[in-house]
C-alpha cells in the first residue's frame, strides 16, 4: 500500500525557470529562500527537474531541448548520476546524497525528476543490473520510447525490469530522495494504440518504493491523465498530472476548469490530481528566449491559485525564488487559502458554463464552508449564488445569514436572503468563507 | 437542487420479460407480488417500460421492435397517453392516474419509461404546447433523432422546449408518477460529433421536475454513460446507465467489472451509476423468440448481485414475478447483502486483473467492513487478500483476527494472519463481513 | 450501364446567388443569358438548386436556411412539386415540364436539385407509392435523416424503396429533366458509423434512371466524397463532390490542391470528381446578408478556373448572369483553357508543397501538352519546372524547345534548356501550352 | 524521375519460407531453380529478405522474431553488411557483390530488403557518414522508430540524412543491387499522429537511387498503404504494399478484393500497388513452428493468382523452390494468365458484393478482352455477366458472340446472347479470354 499524506504536496520546482540547466548552487539558493520565507506556510519540497544527469544540457538550446545521443553521467549499472560539472557534491559516486542532506538540514524535503525507463545506451551496451545476472538488454523494451525525450527505453514487465527499478529506487532512497516525479508515464500522446508501457511501470515503481521502506512521494507526468485509468493512478501513485505542461496563458487556465470538474471526485488522502506548477514570478531563463515575468494578470493569478486550492491540487511554485517580488510572495503566503488543500477539505463544482464557474468547499471535520465565484469573461460581471442550491451546504445545514468574509481582500459582505451576489473582475475570483 | 434519496432505487421493470407489450393487468400482478413478497426487502418501484403509448406495440415483432409511423395514443398537446387497449383504466384522459393509485395503495412507487423529446407527428401537425402560444414545430429539432426508435424528435434548448417539458412532467406528476426512466438521453451512439441534444434535455427535465414540487426520480438510459460528463449526470439526474442493455451472458457481465471500477468514485446520495436491470428468473416473452429462464449459472447470478450491491447500483429485477422460482426469490431476499446499496456503504475496488477482482466496502457510519472475492476464470481458483493492503480498512483500523462470515453461504471462516484465502467457484463470488 | 458523356458538364446553378429562393422568372433570365452569351463556349446546363418545392423558402432566413416542418408542394404520391407561387407554369400538375421546354428551346439542358429520400410528411401520412400497393411508410427509413435539412427520410433498400425512386425519376424524365443533383448522398458528416443510407440510394437512383431510357446526368453532393468509395461513385454516378460547399475564400481554395491530387486518377469519361460551383461575379443575395461581388482576387479566380479545368472538374458558374461584369465574362469565355475539361485531356499533378503546385496535362489523342504553375504563397515568386522531369511528357516525347504560349496572358516565353522559369503573382497561375 | 518498367516485377522472395534465417547457399539454390525452370515465364528477381546483417538471426525464435540489441554486421560508416557467418562471400568487405554477380550470371536480378533508417547503434556511437563531416547522430531521429523491429532510427529530413542515404544506396549500387524492398516506410501502425518519418524517407531514397544512375526498383512495405498518399507512392516508388503481411488464409484473401477495388485506378507503368508475396508451395520453416504446405485449396490458389494478375500486382513467390511440387509449378507457369500483369493490360472491377466479384481486363494496345468471375462463397454457384454491361468492353466494341476460352481449364464455352453464365466452385475463379 502506498504511503499516506496529510495534504497535497507543496514546494518549489526548478523547471519553469531553469528548464534543463539548474545547478547545485542554484538549487541550494532556492532551498535557502524556501526555508527562510515560505516553509512556515506549508511549502516544503525542493524538486530538481529534468536531465540533471546531462553534462551538456542546454548547450544547443536553439536546436534541441534534449540533445539526442548527448553526454550523460551514468554508473556501471545503467543508472543516471548527477552531472558532476553541475552538481559538484556528487563527485566520487555520492550522487544526490550531499544535496539531499543539505536540504534536509533546512527542514525541507528533496525531490528529483526522472524519465520512466532505462537509458538507451545502457541497453545497447548490455550493462548489468546491479546484484543480478540480468542485463539492461533484458530490461529495455526497444519499442517503448518517449515521443519528446531521447534518453530512455521503457522497462519491460518482467523480473529483469523489476530488478532494475528496485536497484534504481534503492539508490534514490539511499541518497535521501523524498519525492520522485516520473515523466512520460501518465500520458503518452505518441502511440496509436495502447502499447504504451507506462501503465505497468507505475506499478513497478510503487513496488520498488515499497521495498525501500522509505516514504517517497510518487508523482506522474505529463498529462492530461486518462480518467478511465483513474483507479490505476489512485492505486499506485500520489499525484498525476491532469493537464499537459501548464504555462501562464489564459487559454491554458480556462480549460483547467473543465479538467478540475472532471477529476473532482478523485481527490483523496494521498491521491492528488495535479494541476501542474504555478508559473508565477520570474520564469523562463533556461528556455533560450530570456527570462521574463509571469504573463498572468494579478486577477488571473488569484484565479489560478484559488482553483488549485479549492480543487485540492498539489502546489509547486515555478518562480526563481531569489528574485521573488513582493506581490508573488504575498500571494504564496495566504494561509487561509492555502489550507484548503488539506485532506479535510472537499471541493466541488457547483456550476459552470462558458461565462463563469462556482465551486464550494466543505471541511468535513469542522463543517467550515467556502464558496468561490470565478469570472471567466473578459470583463467584470456580477456573479451570484443561491446558497440553498449548493449541495454540500444542504448536507451540512447551518446559519447562512449575516456577513461573510472574502479571503483575498479580507473584507466582509452581507448575505442577502441566503444569496451572495457580487461584482467580480475580468478573469478574477472572489473566495468567501461562510 | 434535485431530490435526495437514502439508497439506490430497487424495484421491478417490465422490459426484460414483456419488451414493448406489457398491459395494465400484467403490471398489477407483478406489483401485487412485489408488495406481498419483496417489499420488505427494499423492492419498491414498479416501472412500465417502453412504448406504453403504442396501440400496435409488438404486432410486427419479426420486422420491428418499434414500428415506424405506428399507431400511437397522443393528446392534443403532443403528449403520449397510455394506449387504452392495453391500459383500460386510462380511458377518458385519465392517463396513468388510476394505475399509479393502485400501486401507491400497495405501498409501492410508480415509474414510467419515456423517450426524450416530442412525438414526431406532433411536430409535423404543429400541435400546440399546452397553455402557451408555442407549437410542437417550435419545440422539435428535426435533426435530433434516436438511432433505434422512430417516435420522437429531440426538444430544442429554448423557451418552447422548456414549456413542452414543463407541461409533460406536470402531467406525469398529476398522474402520480414517482420515477421517470428517460431513454436516448445518456448515450447516443448515432451522432459522429457531439450534436446530440440529450445533454441539455437532462437539465430541462430536472428543471421541469423541480417545478412540479413532486419527488420524482430521474433515471437516464441507455449507456454506457460518458465519464467525462459525470458532473452533468450527477448534477441533474439520480441514475444513469453505465452499460448498454445488460443481459444474461457472461461476455456482458465481465466488462461490468471495468465499468464499476471506472464509476466507483461517482456513487453518492441521490446519484447512482446504474448497472441496468437484473435479468433473473423468467425472461424474454415479448421479444418474439419465446420466454426462457435466466442463462446465468447460479454462481454468476450471485456474482452479478454482489457486484451491483457492493458498487452501489440501483437494483431493478427483470423477471416476471408471478413465475418467480424459489432460487431467484431466495436470491432477491438476502437482506444482509442488499443493504450494501445504502448510502452509508462505500464500495471500492481493491484490485482487478483478467483473472479476478476484489472489492472492499466500508459503512462510514458504523465502520462495518466487507470484502468480496470475484473469480473471473472458467474454473475454480483460490483467491486471497491481505487485509492489511486494503486501503479502506487501513483508514478504519480494527481487529482483523478470528472468524469472518461468508454472507451467501452463511458460513464462518478463519482469518490467517490478517489474510483471507479461499477457493471460489468458476465465475463465482465470496462475500465476507469482517 | 450509366450514360457516357464527352466532357465534364458545364452550366449555371442558382444556389450561389439565390440560395433557396429562385423563381421561374429568374431562372429563365439566366437561361436567356447563358444561351445568348456563353453557350458557344460550352456552358449548357441550367440547374435549379435546393427547395424549389418550398412555398415559404427564405421567409425566415434569420433563423433557418431550411424551415422545419415548412410549407411544401407535394403530390398525392409523396413527390415534391414546384411551388406554384414561385414557378407559375407548374400549375395544374405540370411540374417542371413547361420550364424544361423553355430551356430546351434555348438549346440548353435542364437540371434540378433533390434531397435523397422521401418527404417525411409523406411517410407520416402513409401516402401511396404510385402504381403500387406500397406506402411511403414502407419506403421511408425513420433513422436515416439529413443532418442539415429537415425535409426527407432516407429510402430503404427494398422493393418499396425502388418503386418510389422509379416513380420519382420517371416523373422527372417526363418533365424533361437532363440532370439530377442529388444532395445528402455523397458524404454524411452526421452518422458516427456507416449507417448512412446514401450508399445504396445512389445505386437505386441510377437504376431508376436506366429504366426511364432518358440520358440523365447524376450528380452527387455534398462532399468531400470518400476516396475509399471511389468505385461506387464511378459505377453509379457521373459527378460527385470532392469538397464541402466551396466559396470564395482562399482558405477553401488552397485545400482544393490536395483534393485534386487525391482524385486525379479518378477522372474518366462520364465520371467526374466535382470541385463544386465557381463562386464568381455577383453572389449571395438569397443568404440574408445582401448580395456582393466575388471575394477572390483576379489572380485567385484564374487559379481556381485553371485548377478546375486541368483537373477535369465539371464547371458550374454561381454568378447571377444578368449582372455579369466584363471581367467575369472574359474569364468564362477562355476557349483554349475551358477545353482542358474534355475527355481527351488527362491532367496530373507534377509536384506540390506548401508553397506551390505544378500540374501537367496531355491530350492523349493529339499529344498536345500543357503545364500550369500555381503560386500558393502570399507574395510573387519565380516558379520553375524541368520539363524532362514531367512524367506525362516523358511518355510522349517531342521537341520542348523554343517558345511556348501562356494562355491567360496570350504571351510567348522562351524555354531555357527544356525548363520554364517565370515569376507568378501571389495566389496566381501561369498556364502554358507547350 | 524514377525508372520506368515494362511490367510489374516477378520473382522469388526468401521470407515466407526462411523468415530471418536465409543463407547464401540457400539463396543460390533458389536462384538456380528460378533460372532453370521459371525464368522463361517472366520470373526474374531473387530477393533476400529481412535481417541478412544479423549474425544471431533466428537463434531465439521462441522469444523474438528480431532480437533486441542483437549481434549485427556493420561497417565503420553505420551501414549494415551481410553477416559473414551466413553469407561467406561477403567476407573482406565485399558485401553482396559476389552473390549479386552469381545471380546476374544466371540472367536474373538481385534484390535486398532493408529497414528504413540508420542503425541505432551507429547513432549511439556517433559513427561518421562516409565522405562527410556528419555523424550518424546528426542523421538519426531518436523519436522515429519501427514498432516491430528494433534495429533502426528513422533518418532526418536534412542534409546529413540525405548524405547517409546517398552513401548507403551507392554501396548497394556498387554491389549490383537491382531491387530494394524498404520496410517500415509504407504504413506505420504505431504513431498516433502523422509524425511517421517514412513519408520524407521515400523521397530521399528515390533521390539517392537517381544519383547512382542504376536502374533500381524501389518497393515499399508494409501495408496497407494509405490511399490518400497515393500520389506520393506513385511519384517516388515503383511498388507499395496495399495489405499487411499476406498469408495463406481465406480471411486474408477475401479483403484483397476490396483492396484491389480501392487501388485499381493506381496501376501504371512503373507504379504497382502490391498485393504481397504468393504464399504457395512449401512455407514457414524459419518461423519456429516447422515447415508446411500452403493452406489454400487449389481453387483459392487460382483465385489469388487471377486477382493478382488481372489487378496488375507484382508477383513474388514465397515457396522454397527446391521443394516445389508439380501443381505449384504448373500454377506458376500459366503464360496466358501471367501476361495480364504487363503494362498494356488494364484491369477493372465490374462488380462486387459479399458473394462474388467480377473483373474485366483490356489490352489497350491490342484490344484483347478478359473477364474473371470470382466465387466468394463457401459453395459452388453459377455466376453470370452481361458483357454489354462491362464498361471497358463498351469502349472497345467488337464481336461478343460465339465461343470463349476459360484459361485455367483451357476449355471453350458458348456465349449466350452476349452473356457468360457458368458454375464456379467455392472460393474459385473462372477466367475467360473473349
């Protein structure tokens, strides 16, 4: 049985700012900031994203995000190692052990990104699987590749494959890894039929995690996850992406309302449909076009954060933290809003059309009730909700009179005959505690 | 807000035995039996299925299940009426009022089947919509048809359409209808794109029900329902079919395990994914090939009933009740099993592969725990389950030692170190109360 | 065996200007013009397009192109008749006989548009099929409708259905119809599976035509036709649309190059893949937004006409002829270009990419050779073709030196070492006779 | 411009008997037989099929048809070489030169199978492309693989890719190769979208062939080819498979009638839609289940050969020729039937339904006419054809009276009023010269 968790994971991820290029020094500085300024609000994971094993990562960014047949750090058992030129503390075979220790000392948790599978080169070289008579050629499925990253072959659903994953995850556990974000395993847009081997690899990874005895979060990417596979995600993983890569454009934020509608019944203790990173603050330096500020308006940023929280998504901030502006820091420290991601809070869509959405939330332990009004139009409009019509509230009756608090503005408004009716700015949100 | 319910509906439906041909006399006899022998076990709905308005129903069964351009009873406002030759008490414009009263007097509830939409002939005749200046030609969408039944046009999403549905449902409420099974509204296999008008018609029907003030169950057919539309079904209906017409063949029962896996998170108070009728006992008289006994083995019948119950499906028996054999009656009166369909019981799939399935169930009020082992193979096998690995039980710890009761056989077996391990017959089931 | 023809049909069609509203007077004036000014260039068909049987056609154009449950002229055998208010000469049951005679007297041929199937109302009224014991209810398939026009039910593939089509086409032959454009029979975008009854109706219509002994062209709409059904179109029809409705927008003209590539091997004597009407001159009056001039640039108009001709499509002009401007008239009277649609001319794509296309054409009787250079870009570019590389020319060798004539400009250019290399305007064409 | 040919290629292919395992000695023996007994009937190509470069081919046949990460012969420029253990004459870098010379000396032509792309190992090793500064890593597209064979990466559409194909095809030309059967290039069932790189690789291969100046046939596999890509196949290749691998089962032969209907308009000089090998005689030795005789009945064998010929497919026999029985040899030496594959003969389907098919054939130079009646049922039936209704004959009128010859039986039958009407055995064929 997979580990349980008391709330959806929150933390920082290197991808949105650094793409493939982050270094040990940069990770440490972001971790320092997280510990100093955000930890008390629940932010605790520090995640090193894709291709930390590539010595040449980012060096041909005009042509490739992932250089084909590139220069990778790999041990004799076909397991990628941190590139020593980027992560000096890993020298001498110490892997991410020293960096993980540094992060643990800050009271934080350490996560890494991996691609599902086994390095292609390990298979072509017939490298041994540690502690077994198998080789990487027994393990690798040459027909199972990723459509957008050239590093790996999928792992077969056999004893050699399990042995490889066991040896890999045990190494991560020995390093002190707390969180594995496995990529190319949640959706594959590439294969016409369902020959995608990601389905069995999720189970194999969770089995390998179980054998380590370490409490490691398993996060699956990319999305959109397949709702008809919901049971499998819930059984074997802690998080799974319900969208393709999310960035700071309204055209991407708008469909998140439909995705959250779809997955709302599937949020549970230790099982979190994942809306992807929060592209806030300074972004994009590693992507070859220069860094920039978040493109969302402030209203859109509040809308995004409100939806992620009331739905119950994990929260991973993508900003370069050492450059965090006041506004974004304020946004990330709204305790009353962030706590909606806790397990006791159940969010439900009340209604939605092309113009607006309404969500309710109930704390099933305390009975606390929340209501969010989302304006999906390009201009301000008055949004209303009859609280009598909200199914969650009907089941937990209680006074719905008097004043209620809007949490972003910290102002109080009057209920009129059990009804909220308030102007909401373009693409904006009002979130009430009833 | 749609009416709430304290458990998934249970009752009898005329379709599996009578097809389109049932008469008032036959309905009454089945209702009498239900009241006398099954009501105390929770069976309470009596549902008259398709084409009760067709005077010539069944008369050309070798060619047509539904005779095109047939002979229908219809009032001056484009609303079908019971065919008087089949339902004599409806004479004089009394509709189903007298039959509903008879059924209510037995302490039962009365349901009818309808096709979504408005009679085609009403539109071609430009009949008025009762109490309005609209006509059926304003209401009917000539491009919205059913692929398998020729009676109706879909209703437009406009004021005329709502007025028609209001007048229709008010007439049903006046008759005393407690349950509407609306067909051609949950899935349409016909349309290439999503032009299927069923989506808005569900909302319009629920709105019309709300206006009557009567507590009427809304049940949607046929299936399979679309999981990406789950929110809509939950918002506007009480039941929705998750399978196409279900009959007594193992090839149809087997995929129900996948369907229940898919929909398990969507069972809630007043919201019941529907596994379709139970084709038990005497069946098929109206279908033109002579009546017959249920084709399922006894083990398969127990498997079906166990799955329907532990999943939380409504239960509608298809047998001709006046011919009910001892075995089937025994099956339908297992109180300890039937009660799993109550709202307090939450069923979850523990595991499934091509060979077997395991489900657990927890009463969230009392903490009672159940476990079902399903053998999906053609031969007996020993099935085991580590109770430590069952997520529902982990959240509600309690002693898992000693003896547990198998509910079908009413025998007791020993747990061995928190593990059940028992032989299960081919296509059979064991269901334990822990 | 269907009738043969010596070239692809050319003529005028009422749709692009009149939509559903054309009257007898208007048809006659266009026919007069055609006879007087265009007949000598090969234009000979006069086609009355959709809903000539609707008395109220166009009267609710803001809401409907085809009024549902509208006011139709129909005889006692379920056959639509011309609306007498629009076609006065049809009074007294004479149908289109008088109008056909008028057109024949001008030395032209007469065509009408029909929807496949039988009027819905005829089926609901159980009207008799002329000269038989069948009724329209035996003939009509209530599950076979058109997705965009509410008038008809598809005809069943049975003896009743054939009898209906026989009686219908005999009536057309008696009127003097030379050309039937049958709609909703070439592609149906509506049905998810292949239950579309259009496939058998094509065969039934051709069989009915054969029985009349009259040489009637059978033209199928709408498109895009299905290439995997090519044999069927070729066997039973003379023309079939390879595109959805074509209008005067570059976004629609560009994909015609791909469609012509796809169908080029399927042009033969009496079998013409159809690129749809030429939306030239004055257009659009009946469509409710006011009439207008053709939106294509002059270069685009030449590109369209060149492609239609070198490919071998039928040519039907959509302009209101009584308002024909000088330019368009010039365009429609280019004898040397129009003759490429003759049966002896075989067109083939030489090459195509996103920027340009090249077609060659060979007269297989005379050996005449043509080459068209199409510029698909937004700006002028030099296009070249090595005549040695053109497969059609390789098979029919001959001198490729000296001067060649560009047919639109009637200028001569020099070949350079067997190569043409010339500037072509944006979206424009050069067409050479070699 | 690709090479022209005077008829569809005919020859022998090693696959159906040897799978991946054929050796030089075996190829020579089959070539000897071909030269001695079949060459005079038009059979002239000797084709060595898949994985002639694999030293370990067939050694783990219970697990793999193509051993992943297997033991391949490859030169320093990333080009596979014949495995010396299987083709001894290739030792010393002579490749297939000596074997090609042997086959040429017999008056035959030599063909080889290749997989599109570049060996994966060449890319991972960054091997140089001969005569250039490029490496295999510049050439290989790591996202372009074959779904069923693990040997190659697709080649990019860039200068490095063309340089690699140029060096590869020049080597084949130097060896004396006359025919390249390129696999994984005609259809890829693997990719969900059209990212399949096979499309551009066909063009690149033809360009490389052109540069060699050698007349090399380019044959594409596997099928079914995409009819919407017909122009591309015709432009750049000589043959393309219109079916997936064809074997000796009626369920595979029956759909060939639909495939030939689909592609009939696309047979031309140098362009041959390919029905795949003829699985006749002794078959299957290399496939790990023991060799066997052809499973087709004699009637089915005649049906297959008649269809392949009248349609105009290439003919490649799959039998082990040294074990050829009398019957099969008789079948392969029917001169009057085989000549229908010549360029002057044009085959057309006259009609087809689930029970039968009729094809006609016209020699457009001589006017000779043929008619084939195919019985698709499980039992004998009388099939008829009105010769007046055959479109090809209508265009070339001539006497259709008197006696006509059935070519398989070499018997004469009487025409009755221009009609053939004869019994045809189950799954059998009658082929008449008129």
